[in-house]
């Protein structure tokens, strides 16, 4: 399973800058004042030899009474608790502070690898200033400049020495892995028990009862499935105030192993920002998604209630027009039987292969009906198409000017492929290539 690396430290020591440097994207907001990164940011880093999930946290101020800093400290504590490896960052310009000492004491009690980073070391002058940090009694520090990349190579080299290689997927071709994800207390475990027909996991109204992801193999209609019930985060004193936001990280880990994601929404709460973030990750990973609205027995209803909820889901999840939507109640069992029927349908589409001859007949039909625009004085031509993968269905289209195919025409082709080949409930990817090279 992919390992998780959390970056922790006081506010304004450069954690978000390091996050962006390792990700090579400007994902976290970076500003030169404390408290900018109030919530956790997470992303999969794939550009090194071994991929890992990276978490950027808010600042850790162990002796602050400020409410915002307390909340950020709680998030950092959660990150330390749930991560596999810790990057602890300090700031050479500030020197060794009492807060640094307190955090270091806490990390000594953590039975996990901790990398101690001294940031903003841009040259020899700052290197001399790192001497004070050795009073912490740490054997090895990493002098880095997150902004300029200094020292990052040595850091990653040592990180990769302790990262186990990510195992190749050994899932049998006919086995479908289903991750059940959602915020704490939306009814994931109750839904698992209903689907399986017995109490496989403890269902408790207290948020975060499930600590670890639980895999349950089962057979349905003579087909092999595995249910992955994703962990909530246990309540632990004041940490419970930020527990909901952190539970997304466990969902990300589960989705790395899944084919189909059941995104469980709460009928009373509607669609939250965390729901959008988790579903967005599933979309980026190319997972099939089914949106399951649980607790549908609770809201008061009239003849417009379901229509309004559907409209809200379509508006908020506008990047998931293909995702089926099911309204259920795990408590009463209402419509729960429809979930596996829909899973079977989606799994068939997700694994579908289109014969090359039919694929090219379809492409010729699409282009004849609506030809692409000109690329300067040259007409864009398509030579042929081939399916390169399933899970999700992925098609490669070879063209004379692949880089000039407009986004709107790409979307037109996606819609044509969906309709022609009955792929309307799963993500679908088109790649455009020239002869002998990939262009998009």
C-alpha cells in the first residue's frame, strides 16, 4: 500500500513551499504570514522512484492559546498519528524556539521514522546558523531550502531507502474491489452490514468508530467482490473537532486499491466540501463512482424533494455527469438492494473492451457527422483508434495534428464514445497521439 508522509512544524516555517516543491505544482497556498494553511492538503507524489501520499498541515504551536492555532495543532497531531513517515520542519532564520523543542519532545515518543528538516538554508552563512539545532540531540538534520530546492535530493534519496516498493496489483481480473467512502457518521459501516447481510463491522452513531480499513471478500451473482470499508478517525479529546476533515486521507488510501467507489452522502447534510474533495480524487485516479445518498428515510419530503436533491448533486458534482445516483436507507434497508445491481452494471462498463473494427467504424461516423475545425490551413485528420486499457476504458486516437484538437471537439468525441458504446456510467479517457509520439 502507498505510504503517507506528513509535513509538520510551526506556522510559517515553509511547509507549504516544500509541499509544492515535492509535488511540483502550486497546490497549497503560500503566503508569508502564519496560519495560511489552515486545513490539510494532500496529494500523491509520483515523480520519484516510489510514489507516496504527501500531507501538508497547518502550523503546530504546542503552547499557544489562540483558537486558530489550537485547531491547526489538532490537525498536525492527527497527521502525526495517521502518517507512516514524518517530515518535521524548523526555520533557521528563527533559530531553535521553545515550540520547536516541545514538538521534538512529542515526536521522540512517536514510533515512526522522523526526518528533521531545517529550512531556509540558502547558503553557507545559514548552514553555520544550524549549529544551535543540534542541542536537540538529533543525530541527523537535513539543511534544505524548500523555495530553491537546496538539499531536497538528499532528503528524497534517504526517504526512498525506507519506502517499500508499491506492490503490483495482483487482483484477479474477475474480482471487483469496492471502496465505501464518505465523511464520519454518514452510515458507511451500516451500509456494509446491509450489503453483506450480517454485522461484519461495528456500526456506532459516534463518529469515527471504524479505525482501520476492513476488507471483506464476498460473492454476488456468482461474481467475486471485495468491500473496503474505509476508516473513520477515532475521537480523541479535542482532536475530534477536526476529525472529519482528516478522514479524507484514509479514503484516498482505500481508493488506491479500489475499482469502484461508493461515495456515501448524508441526506440531511447534503453535499459538503469534503465530499467534493474525496470524489475529485477518485475522478483524478480514474475510478468508477456511484453516489449513494444514505438516510433518505429521515428528511421530510414532498413531490419536489428528490428533484431538488438531484439538482444540487448535479450542480456540485458537475465534473461527474456519468456517476449514477441512488437514494437509500441503511437503517431500514430501503433500496439498498439496488446498489449491487448498479455495481454490476458499472463493473461491466468499467471492464468493457470494444473490438478495434467497431471502434474505427464509430470514429469514422463521429468525424463524418461533425468534422473537426481546421488547424491553420491544414485539415485535422484521424487515422485510426485503438483501446489501450480498461478500468477505466481508455482509447488512443491517432491524428495528423493531435495538439490542435480543440477541447470542445475532444468533449464531443467523449460524448459520442459514451453513447455509441454504452459507456455512460463510468469515466472514459481519450488520448490523442501523432504517429509515433504522444501529444495529449
